[in-house]
C-alpha cells in the first residue's frame, strides 16, 4: 500500500500525532510520502525516521509565519500545483491528513478522485469559545472533501451521523503520547507530590473556572496541595483567582514546548480535566502514558477514554464533586499510585499506536 501523509502544522499535538501514526504504518510495511512543514517542531525527527525506513519519502516545505505570511503564501497556486503533481506522480491509493490545516484542502481539491482522501476529524463542532465563521467553514470543507473520516470516539461518530454526514466513518481511539516520555527518565510512580495538574490550551470549554472554584475547598482541607496550570490562552478572567491562590499555585501561561511537557507533568499526582464539553482529549492519553491518573467530567467522548482503575469520572460544572473526589483520593494516596501504574499499563498496551494502524489498515482493505 502507498499512502501520502499530509500535515503542514508546526507545533503542538498535531506534529506528534502525525509522526507517531506514520511510524506505526511504516512498521506495518506501508510505503509513505510524508509532506510536512520545514517549520515543524519535530522536522528533525522526520528526517531521522526517513533514514530508518526505506519506505518513507520525506518532502518538507516552507510554510509561513504570522497571518500576513499565511495570506501571501496561500495565493501561491503554482506552489500548490507542484505539490499536487508530486502526489500524483507518487501514485498513492490514499492521502491521509492527521489534523486540520487550511492548506490541505487546496491540495486535495487538485487531486484525482481515484486517490481516496482520509481525514482525522478531532472535533466535529467548534468548542465553546472557539466558534467562528472560518473554523466552521473549514470543518465543513474538510468533511465534504473526504472519502473516509477517522474520529477518535464513538461520541464524535454519533455527532457526524446526527448531522446527516453520509461518509465512511472509522473510530480509532486516540493512541498514547509516549512520545513526550523521551524527555524524562521512565519512573514508576512511587511517591506522592501533593501536586495536581491542569494542562493544555486554556479556553472556556476547559472548565478552569470550575477547578479554581473548588481549589479553595481543597487547600482548606489539605494545605500541602499545590496546583500546576500550564498552557497558553487568555487567562484574564482568572486573574483574581490566581492572585487569591498565588501561594498554592504554579502558573505557566504560555506555549509549553515538547521538552517541557513531560518535565512539568512528571511531578504531579493527578491531572484534572474539568471540561464543560468535549469531543475527546489528547491530554488523557498523554497523562496515562506518564502514569498519571485523570479526573474528567463525563462529557462528550471523555468517559470513553478513561477505563476503570485509571481515573475517575465526575459530573460537569460541579465544583463540589471535584473537590470531594480529590480529597477522597488524598485520604488514601496509595490509591493514586495504584491508578498511576494501571494508567501506564493501559496506555502502553491498549493505546499503542500499532493498534491504531491496524484498525485503519484493516478498514482500508475494502478499498481496491
């Protein structure tokens, strides 16, 4: 099988998801032409991967910096035509786009219909606080130009079906993010740090206000507790709470590099996702891979991601339920350590990338 993996994003979970999926497919004998950005955070790792696998051809392209660069380079139709020609010459059976990017569809629209288009849809609908005309239009075009849609939860598949999308839909649960573990020595959880983590891009739907509302109760019961908040985003509405809890809070309100992710999260006991709504979350497989139990709200596809013994599920928008469950865990901290061991085992086995590759390849056998 020949496949083009197309992802032109530069940083965050997208480059990681792309290279991990590519590696798993290569190990299954798939021939891949990978088209990635020269500006990607992990472009050097793509180069290393191309040396390891003869069946990987790598094409890196200069993308853009800033909105002005995006607009100017988006008008370079000749450049897109050259890339489309490169893809046609490679003669793949499929083009696989692991995450959304506005340039993908320009290229895909230039390809013949015999090349099937597989797109991973991480979010069927924009999240609370993220809805705008451009993102809604981009999502609709992404779905419309696809032959096969990959979603990461049964919840997302149901959303597509309920929206009247009549496409071939595959559910492939989000695989682990062991990728980040390379930056810390592997450690089996053996101690309690009395630190709780909230990680990822900060937006309204993430429910940080619910966590902060419950934090006062938590530290009134256990003054040893510290809260780590790490991620970029607008925190202006939380400033008063940050000031109120400054003695028990560690704040990194910025973009967190790949190297920092595991270093920051390796010294927390729990990672909390008090989301108001969600499709699924890449933070969960990241936490589990690091041996960190998760506390999540039972919204969207989150509850599908947390098996028994690896975390706990609580109601959304309920600060009391959150503080109660955290206090109960710290009353019996060995339970946290036990869940951490279970979490790492589950991530390494059930969420291995080869399982994702197998699900995809088994499905694509039907396309001849």
